């Protein structure tokens, strides 16, 4: 039973880590696009990219917190 729970949590951790990598890739791409397209002094395009970056950064922080919880559960299981 404990082994199955550990396997499930490890799979969940891997999924979250993959999501985090994807989100980071999106953030990097948004930064590149913003450099190319956005107005240096700010404006509608820069604001649009700013909103998108905020959204993905929040998603990243949320997933990171979830990963921390999964690792905490794994640590508890490994103590037994």
C-alpha cells in the first residue's frame, strides 16, 4: 500500500515538474515576443504581454507550491 502511494506521488511530482517546464518555456517565449513586438515606452501591446506574463508566473508559483506539498507527502511516506 505504501509503495503504491509513493509511486503515485512520484508520478504526480513528475507531471507537475513537466507542467512547470512547459510554463517556463511559455514565459521565456513571451519575453522574446515582447522584446520584438512591444513598444519600448509601454502601450497596449506591452500591457497585453504583461498580463500574460503575470498569468503564467502565477500558474508557475501555484504548481511550485503543489510540488512542495507532494514532496512533503513523499518525505512522510519514506520515513516509514
